[in-house]
C-alpha cells in the first residue's frame, strides 16, 4: 500500500466524511457505520489490490482480520505533515513502524484529560440515555473531526515554519502534536494507553476510575435456560463503599456518628429527623449510634407503561436503598436512591424466598463484618422499609387486599373492619413483635391441622389477624416489621387516597348541592391563576367532575387542597357551612402531617386535629356521606408514627418511584425488550458511576445570579445597622438570586421566620449576601394574622417590624412562602405548620 496517498472513501455519493482519513482504521470505521449500517450500501475493501465487496460489518471485519492483519496500525501520517516539495524520511517517523508496533506518546498523558473524555461518553450513555450503538457513532464522528483539526493545524504549521527550521525538527514537532493528543489517543486501538474505542473498553475504564459496579445476574428457579427468570443484584456493600468515597457524603456520615442521643424530651423538643423519633432513640441506646443505617424500598412497576406498547409481561419489582446517615435534604434527592435488586414480578411471586435471600444474606454479613471506614469496621443495619401499602404488606407478610371485607387491614394495629369503617379514629391493639410471632405460630398450627384433615387448599390464602406468612425480613438481625419499621407514605395514603377522595366529595358538594360554583369555573380559575415559587412546578390538574377523584398526582392534589381558598374563596357564600369547615379542618391537619419539623407538643396537637377531623367527616350532620376505607384509618396513625419515626415527609416514597420512571425511559430509549432486567440494571449502574465523577451533595450557595462585591456603604441605613456587627470576607457577593439546598431564593421572595401564638412573622428578602459557604438574607419583617374563615394568613405590609439579618442554616429554618392576592389583601396558605420558637425546649413540661 502506498502510504504517501491519503485514505479516501471510495463512494462518490459520500458527502459526510472528510476527503481523507488519518488512518486506515478511521476509514474502515467510516465504511462500516456510515455506509453499511446507516445507508445499507455495499463497500469495497480499502486495501490496494483487493476487490472483495461486503454488505455486513461482521463479514467485513472478519475479512480484514484474516486477509489484512496489519490494517489497524497503518497510519497516513505524511498526508498531514509532508509539504509537496520536501523529501520524505520514513525511517524517522514513529508512526510508520512495522505492523503491530504500538505508537507511544513522547510525553506523559494527562489523566485529567482522559477522565474528562471518558466522563463525556459516560454522561451521554448514563444521564442522556443515549444507546451504546449511538455512542459508538458519536465516537467515530469525534475521531473524524479530530483528524480534520490535526490536518488544519499541520497545514498552518507547515506554512509558517517551512524553511525556518530543519525539516526533521518540523516533522518531529508535528508528530509530537499528534502523538500527545488525548482525544486521538483515547480513540485509537493502535496507541498504547487509555482506549475508549469500544463499549467493553469504556466500561473497563469506568470500573477502574469511576467505581462502575456491574450488576450481578442470577437465574432464579430450577431451569437455568430461562433468561426471563433473571434477577439483577447490586451489592449493598459496594454501593455504600463507593458512596463513602465522596467527601460531601463523608462529612454528613461523620456528623451522624457524633449526634447526641437525648436522655429526656420535653414538649418543646423538636423532631426534625428520624434520629429524633423515639423508635430510633431506643435502638441507639441498645445498639449504639455509630452504624451505617439504610432504608429499603420495594415496589412493582411496568417499565413499558410510557411506551405505545404496554406489555404486562415486563412488570418488574424494583428494590432500592437509601443511606439514612445523610441529611434529610440529601436523602430527598433522586441521586441518593440506589438500586439493590430488579426482578420480574411474575418471577418474584413464584420464587419469593429465593429472590429476597440475596438481600437478607448480605444484610446479615454487613451487621457482623461491617464496612471498613476510616480504618474502623462499622456495622450496617436495616432501619426501616418504605413503600406504598401494597408493597409494605407484601414485604411484611400481611394480606395485600384492602377491601372493606378484610377483617384486619392495618399493619400497625389489630383494629377490625367493623370498628374502623364506623369510627376510623379508633385504634386497635398495637401490633408488636410478640403479637406478630403469636399470629405466625397460630397460622402454622391452622395449616398443619387442615393438612392432617386433608382440607388444606393450595389456591387459598390463609391468614391470622391479617398476617398470611412470616416475613423473610424478620430474619434480619435487629429488625422486625412490627417494631415498627414499615413506614407510611403520606402521598399514597393521603394525597392519593383519603384526602383526595374527601376533597373530591367536598368540591362535588360545593358544585352540586350548594351550587356556589361549577367545575368549569374552578378549572378556568386554576388555569389563569398566577402561581408563584415552587407552586409553578406543581400546578394542579383540572378537577374531575366525577366527584370521586381530583384528577392530579399526589403533589398536584396537595397544591390544590392548599390553594383552593385562593381559587374559589370569593364564591363561598357561607364560611360557617359544615362542609366548608370540614375542608378547613382537613387543611389544618395536613399542614401538621407534612411539616419537616414539629415539637412534641405540636405532635400532640396533630393527634387532636386527626381525631376531630375523622369524627367530623363521620358526622350525621354533614349533607354528604364520605366513604371510609383502610387509607382513612391509616391517617389516624400519623401522629403516633411522627413521634416514633420522625417527620413523615421524609418517608415520602415518590422519590423512590421516580426511579421507576427513569428505568422506564431507559427501556424506551434502548429500543429493545430483550432481557429487560439486565438492560435497566446496567444503565442504572452507569448512572451511579456518572454521579461519582462529581461531588454528590456540594455545600453552600450555587447558581449565583447578577453577583457583585458587597459594599456595605451602598445599603440603606436601616440595613447598615443590622449588619454592622457582622464581618464579611473580601469574597462576599451581593446576588439577585441563588440556589441553596435545591431551593431557589431571589430578591422579593418571602420567608417564614417565627410563630408566636397565632401570629407568624414574615421576612421579605431585600438583599442576598453569599460569603463562601454561608448565605445571608437581609429582610424586612412583617406580621401576618390568620383569616380564620379561610384558613390563610394576611401579611400586614402597612406596618414593618424592622429589619433582620437571617443566616441560612437549613432548609427547615428558612421556609420559602409564596404570597398571593386575595380579597385585595396579600395572603399566603401554609404548606406546613411552623414551629413556635418561644415554646422550644421547655424544661418544665416533660414528655
């Protein structure tokens, strides 16, 4: 082959490729991808004197490997470095070494450069869900563009330096430029060093540098040939170990180890994390607080539901984990949710024990052997299991039916259907580990007795007090499903259950019985309403006229219930109406249930609100009849569960279910349903690998907009007095807007500062100062008073309470509050209850 000639594409109609290629491998890659795959054309072998023609990439590759073994190492360097009138010196060209000799760069390559190139491809495949075949085409395109760039650079250097330096020096310079280009080197198999040219090599690089963890695939059941019986398992140990390499996670974990366990609690004690709940405090005193603690979540979903062809054969059960040592704000992010197991729902139902055995075995080992962290083996414990009711009952061994005919529908107490259907606020005998085990023993005796009599039926589900089997997770040390460890989900039980139904019936009453409004009018007002702040991303769906459901998802329903007053408050003709008062009672109860922090005294008040609302909705004086179901009864447990497990909003399962949507998109983008479990699991692990290329939970303000240096003399006199005692660094910035802990703050926003009795102090942000990792708000304070007939607060802007410098410490201390015009007043509706700071930590009133 004449290496002095450029490698050209032989197709006359080829317009995409450059007129020449730097190497034979680039030309071959172009012929395969562009002509054979995309345009379905036949290609001729590019080797001189070879007349073979190919229509498939596989036969083309086999021919090159057998007939022209040196084709990969043939590079047309002269085409880029030799001017027309210069004598060639091939012996001085390292790229023209004998076939099979690798090309080495003269200078050490930058690991940072290769990492950034690899991160680019990882992001394409993991975050943007680009199929690996498309990534391969992009890689080929990058290599072609790189060749064009080198050709242009070489031409300019030759024009500028020809005749000014020795030809040998010029050739050496050009060769060094090419040989030390990380883009070219990472895309060429003939170059020694990092190689990202294939999917296999890229994953190998991700595993070595980005902690990529390939999911382990097992075949469940007696027949190893059934590929659809695959379970994808991701080691909990490896996942936690990889997370602990992130400095931002290390900091939060270290802080969790030194958290103090209170010896006693007063009515003013604040419950703001699961570690403040009485269940955790009891366990921490028994087993110690220096533990890695995780929560599991399991739920069934159909990954094909978003596609045009829904296929129930692919219904999948996903199990995920979250590290509870992280701050609540970090745990609320999708990036903190890690995959543990994927298996088809049909396979799990047949081989339940075998599927869960992988998880349970590892949890036992992690408790005894621990995880090595900072030269110390620290045990890992399973603290709780999150999920919707169906998933919780499936994992807990309870009946998975919530029909009113089921005698014992509750996993928290032994209330019967005859009681809760009439009085949903009544709680039965609390389920305990002992009572659960007694039911399991009684169930075993029942089955043995029926078996002896020949009356045991395989197709019938037997149960004792709602328990149908002993949960496999009770074998996990320091864990039992009735301690309690099966957390409730406010979204499913409330906004997608009891409260959604109740609100739909109330609106139906306002429309049909009271005739205060119409559905068209409600929906039109929702459509033209000017939402503010985070409400803009959770705009309510159109209200269904069925009177049974609202029509939106859980978060949209929450927004509708909270802002309903602003939509139709002027249409309410009688604010003392029983149904309107019932709505206000429900709204007030919800504000406490969803609060990210409450005092013990406020939890007691929540219990009172719960009982009063459930009694009121069951009253015979109401003009409507609100049906009661198991979810209605579950809300009666919310106050007790808040005290036991901490804020209920932290057990919200929708962040876990967002993982379902992500995996569904993975399957949709992959355009194949062959081995769906492996496809979804591998792509998910690529995404986790991508997350580990950067700090997962960075501290401090981000997305600073319109930042200028802080000049104290430019602030109004009132604010100068407030900040006079505060010393800012030279790097302090005054900004128009900033993002802190996933919240977007900007000048003009309102934050809730304090509550005393019925009055709430509101701060309007006038200036924002960011000083390294610290953020400060200069606010003008106003008092807000309740409008009791509407369940909202009016901001009294006519009378300022002065100025204050607010130091942002946590998302629960600076609560953003959207403010709206209502009855010619500036008003707001609470998203959740506010702490009464004057009553915090009262030592004279013990719990």
